[in-house]
C-alpha cells in the first residue's frame, strides 16, 4: 500500500486523545481507529470546524459503538469494521471467564502466590461445577453461537438464549438451544454470557432488577460491551451475594475500572483481551486492510457499517 498512499503509524500503540483524533481527521483521508479511540460527536464537531479530510474510518474491530455513526453518516464518512475473524477467540475468553468464575481459579492463584496456602483440605476453596449446568446466552450471533458450541459439546451444558432472531433449526439442534424471553433466561440460567451489541436498547440491560432475577447461584460473563452492564448495580449484587460471581473483559469507561469492582473477590477482571491472539489480531488487520484497499481502488467496501 506504500506506493498508493502515505502511511502514518501510531508507534506508541496507545489510544489517541481528543486533540490527536481531531488532527487525524483533518489530516488523513483514511483513519484506522481501534475500540479505545473515541470518535464522539464532539470530536467530529471540532474536526468539522477545522475542515475534515477523512472519508473512511476503517475500524480495527467488530464493535463500533466508540464511533458516532450518525455524525459520520451526516459528514459522508464511510465506516467499516472487521466481523467474523474474532469469533472463536472471543468465545474462548468467554469460556475461560466462565470456568475461572465457577472454579474460583483467580482466588486460588492469588492464594498460592501470596504464600498463604497451607495445603489441601476437604472443604477448602469449594466451587461450582460447570458440566451439565444451564448457560443462558444473550445475543446469539456468531460469537454467541460459538460460545454455545463450546459449552454444549465441551461441557454438556444446556443452552437457552435470547436474541432478536432465532437460530436456524439445524443450528439450534446442534447445540441443543432453546429460545426464550429474557425474564425466563434470568430465572433458569446458572451462567449468563453476554454477546449482544451496545445500543440504546441494550445499555444497562443488566441492571439491578436483572441481577436480582438471576439469583444467588448464578454467574454473569461479559465479553460484549461494558455499557451493557450497570457496573454499580453489579458491584452491589456481588458484594451482597445476590449473584455468585462474574467475569468481565469489557468495561463502561475503559481503561478506567469502577473502583467498587476492584475490591471484590468473586469477580474476575481481564484487560479487554477477547480477540488477543496472534492469529486473530493478524486477521483483523488484514480485514481492515481489505476495506482500505477497496476504498483506494474505488471498489465496494466489503464490511461497510455506514
């Protein structure tokens, strides 16, 4: 691509601040942001005042809630993403969090490292068995389905799900999945895994009422988007024992973490590493490259969001 355009790279591998994003929008025809680069309405407005040059936001990731899509569309800026290439990697992290929460592996590892472990005892570090339990999946897209397959075929879990669209018959049969209303899913699930997008409808979908409906035996896993969970309500529910535990890979105000969450032992926290495999990140980069190459050549954008 070097002979087709001049390329500038963010060598620090860190999110761009607001001023840097505005400058980038005013100086580059194509911008490749990541999930931590917040291109808000305010950023667009500041860039518009100075003269926006950008025509394509080739997002490095499948989620695009960090980009104000309405403003991008108004300004005639195309937005693309990288769907399909991070499905299994994210489902793997979801399954890892589920196992870590249920079997208390984070607590156990901290105990060993602290030097406080004094040997095996029959009642020490008792946890929850995963095999055969009921997994409720909210959002049965690519990642939700991959999670269902791993849980059902690998651990014999019973799958129920809530999604805008039902699975095709053969897919539902393959994972033994039954579609149900959210209220039923909250009541029947031993584990709930979130795989829905961040929208106005899903913001704080998991709130105080939803957590109370889950019950004290249940675990919550979130590898979708932080905004789907009301973190204050979650911290309260975990602290009061209203649910058994939770595992998070995404947060409402990344990279800042709600201080109330950091104090909880029945919570596993990961640094948004769901797609963090060599294979997946390379595939994401190539997908973003394909979108950029299509724009340069005047072809149809393969993964256009708007």
